[in-house]
C-alpha cells in the first residue's frame, strides 16, 4: 500500500530543480509572496540547520538573526512559491542537524566555510 501512495505522490508533485545543499550551507531563498492582487519575491538568507524527510514531503529549515533575534523558517523543497535557491557559502559541519546553533551567539555561531 505504501508503495502505491509513494508512486502517486511522485506523479502528482512537480519536482523543483534546485541546487544541492546540505546542513551548514548559507543559502538565499527567493520566496514568492501574494499580497492581495500583487505578487512579489522576498529573499530570506540564513544557514540551513536541517533537511527533513524525503520525496514529496521534503523540507529544510533556514535560521537567520534578525534584529538580534533568531528566526527560523521551514520551507518545503517542492513548494511552487520558491522562485529559486542560491548557495552563498558551503559550510563544513559534521552533523546533519545543527540545533546547537540556537544556543550560540556572536562569533561562536559562525560555521567554517569550505575552502576552494
């Protein structure tokens, strides 16, 4: 039964063509927002602290500091509202989920950048 559900999910969802990124990367998500009749694209830049699930229900969490307050936002990978995703920095981390960053502030919250 679950194979049947997975097949139907794969057929119905539109696969987004985003670059490959992982936890620790700094990304900019261009997200479409509808306000009444108008539609605009808002940029949300931060560190990916986790990727969750797989397939049609896959999502990722981006954390940023806004006015000295930590803000996290969860984006579905296959959302039609995501215009594009840009990778700004590739981070070097040893974990898949970076929840420990929530307790860190200032320079301690930085993630080492991968050297080219």
